[in-house]
C-alpha cells in the first residue's frame, strides 16, 4: 500500500493553512542585511522588543502559530533550542502573524491558552496586524530568522526551517538552526544561510 507524502496529507486536512514550501529569498531582508526591531504584546500581557535583551548576542526569531500542524510539531524543538542557547546569548522569540479574523483559533486569547498548555519557555508575540511578518518577508509557519547582534544592530544570518524534517523531530538529519547558532557563537558564519521553510501559509486577507 502506498502512503501519501506527509505534507500532501496535511494539505488535505488543513483547508485554512495551505501547506507549501518555498525558498524565502524574494521578500524581506537578505542575508547580511540589517533587520529592524519591533514592539509586540507577549502572551503574559507585556510588550516585548528585542532591545529589551541587553546582553543578547542574537535571536532565533520564529514566525509560527497555534493551528498549523507543522508549527505544533516544532514547539518542543523551539523549547529545546531556547534551553540550549538562551544562556549563551541567543534567545528564541516567537511571533504569531496569523490574522485572527481569517484564523479565529489564532486570536490572542487562544495564543495565551496554547502557550500555557504547551509550556512554551519563550515569548510568544502577537502580530495579528501583520506588520512584522511583512517587514521580514515571512510567508510560512514555522519560518525561522536567525539574527546576530553587533553594536546594537541586528543582522540576518540565516532564514528557513528549524531542521530538515518539519513534522518528525526524531527523523531530522540536518539541524539548520542549531548549526547556524553554534557557528555564530564560535565567531563563524553559518555554512547554510537559506533553506526551504516547509509549513502553512500565514493566514491573511491579502498576501503582501
């Protein structure tokens, strides 16, 4: 018996979040370019900016959501990355840019519930107005942007997927974000700077 490709299977199951993959190289910041800071509400009700992290060396910035199976499958991986690297200066910061009018299960109230139930150990910020995903050129969930910090400025070092198996953590053979951050901490540039981010399209009224 032949089995469906996992991403095709998810496409059939998730009519709101259209599963697809595309190299994120036509919109937003390019590798090596300076990226902008932002100020968004965290699920604990506090406003968060990257500049709040005074001693940060960089960030693992992730565009994600409550509803995409691919995002759900990466929550534990993000917890592990934050546990491993936050003490070394690289912090995981997650952003939900799904429009709650298009995807009601991604409302701020639902975000708070998701963060609590999944015991997320990183900020989970609301970008329902979609200003930040538009600046960064994020199209999918999950989609990662690794930023380094030099003289108070942020620079894009890597963008794409967390690893090479968006659905099954135990089957991943290449760990793109882990490798990128490890290289940066050694004063080196990541070997891979762009990979395909597999996941669900960010839910919006009009794609920017």
